[in-house]
C-alpha cells in the first residue's frame, strides 16, 4: 500500500515504528509514545473478536478521529495509533510519560494547596479548571515550532480579562517562527523579545492556585506541554517582591512581611555600596566610635575597601550559583561549609576584614527572601553598578546609581503598562492586593487597568 510505504519512508524505518496487519486492516503506532496495553484494548482486541465490516464501531478509544492522509504523521508523533482500511482513523493511545502531581519544590508554602504542575498540559489545565468551575474560562491552543509543534494554551476569563491585552498576546504567539520550543522558558524569552532589562517581566510559577488567582485578577496565563511551569502576564516588579503566598495568612501579619521584603530588596542591592561610600568618602556621617572600630578591624588588610567588597561579592555569587547547580541532596551543605570555611579562614589570615564579611553575609541572606532567579540576577547587576559608582564618587556615585535604576525601571513596559505599577501609575485596588493587603472580606475589587468590565 502506498500509504504504508510513505509512512516508512517519512520515519526512515525507525525502530519504534510498529506496523501490524490484520487481514486487510493496518494498525500503525510509535512504540515509544504509545501504551501497548491501550493499543491492545482499544484496537487489536476488538478486531480479533468482532466482524471487521463496520470498522468505526470497533474502535473503542476515548478519542477517535477520522483523518486525512496528510495528517497521519502529525497524529503519530502525538501519541495516536492509526488504523487504515478504506478510511483512516486516529485513536489516542498515548502512553503515560509524565510525573504524578507532586508538591511544589521551588515555591514552598506552609499553608495553601500542595499540588503543582507537571509536564502534561492536560493535567495542568485540569488543575486550574478544578479551581475555576466556570464556562468563562477560555483556553486557546497554539502549535509553535516547525519541528517541535509544541502545544501551547492561552488561558483567560472572558468576562474579566481585557480583550486588547488578549489580542496582543495572541499576535505575539502567532508571530513566533522558530524551529522548536523545547520548554516554556524558551517561549518566555521569545515573548519578551529579550528586552534590555535584567529584571523579569513575565511571572513564572509552578503553583496552579497562583495561576487561578492571576486569572481572577484579569491576567493571562500560558501553559505548555512538557513544562511544569506556567507564565502569567502582565507581571510587575511588585509581583516578584510580594508573591501570592501572602493570601493564606492574616492581613496584619502579611503586611509586616511585605514591608520586610521591601526592606530586603533595598538592603541587598544597596548595602555594600553605602558601606564603601561611608568608609572611603563620607566618614563624617559615621559616629567616631564606630569609625574607630572599623579602622581597627581593617588594620593589616592588604586590599582597598572597594576591591575587598568586590572580591567578596564575586565569591558569594559563585557559592550561590554552585548551590543552585549542585544536586539538592548535598548542594546546600557544601555551600554552607564552603562559606563558613572561607569566611573564617579569610578573617584569620587578615585578607578580609570581619565587618566586610558581615556586610556581605547580610547582603546575601536578604537576597534569599526572593525565589525568582531573574529577579536575583537583576538585583546582583545593580548591586555591582552601585558598588562601582560608589567606589569612585562616594555617596554622589550611589545616588547617580539610584537615578539610573529608577530611570531604567520607569522605562520598562509590560503590555503597555508601567513596570512600576501600582505605584506609577498609582492604583489603590492593586496596591491593596500586592503591597498593603486589606482583609480578605474587603478585597473584592478588581483593578480597572487589568479588567475589561470596569473599563467599559
């Protein structure tokens, strides 16, 4: 049969291509993608026990589609079995190649649900639909990548989300022309066009409850096959500093944590630069007793204060990266032991001053409050910028760095909305959701910038 020869040619007689012939019926599937038990149950078993005259009635698979010749390869690589007689049918016999639903390992929360996304797009969609049982939840499917044909779903609440925002995302997805999208991380970079900012502009989460909350706020969620994360758009700087985990605690406790995180964000980015400015240029701002104490600690240190800070920050950045790359079973232990040994040995040897070790340690402890790796990378870049300017100009350099930082984040736009939202432009509704939360009973409004029904 010409169709069979064409399939064999297209797949280069691949070892996992199975072609069975039962009388004048051909059954074709890829063994690596299909479950042999399903093929037996849905197709072979029925054919062996029944009259093959009425072919479609014998196909008992839950998803059976009549297809055309040029669609055969597409369905084969997507886990379908093909049955050919006079007509061609595709029956879903996909194997279970995905992990079970597990606890989130990155965005850990004491309270709240303990399920997380896995690599199955259907499972991820089901986890969201379990929480939002409404017909207004729309999911539009896209196939991206010439070779990967990666299935992407665009999710939004039709009665809440702004149509202009949906159209922009839809146009961006349709404009993506690449050979393959292996993970949703690739899609994230393509959607932002590698914009010139180290800070993240798309929120990435593995928690279905966060995705559901975002949909209720009028945002858009993108899920992908083969990825245990989803993307949330638009996302602003305040979203990365204060995650949705705060919704599971009392507002009075949550607001204290929010203030603490804002302090950590400022401290981890500015502390080394302010220290260098005060020690090298602006000694008059320090009490005499503190200045004397620091001078005594720095006695015998061979490096200038600025170089000392730079070396310490680089060493700590290397330790953090090694901690991320190492297997979780012993990565943290190695980084802690390495930091303790290096710190104590450097202080005893007189290479670094104890006060510099303390400043560096506090800088990195405060950065650990944040889990988004891109946010940490952005903080690190501006930390070194502040340090470089302060090393040459003191507090004047530090304030120049602050001006550069504010100009930079004010220039960032996310779907034509300022990255500094809800501060600039100010939005009381979103401010109370992210930066200073009201009680849950009072938190029932939706922001007019994100929600279409208020804009009308």
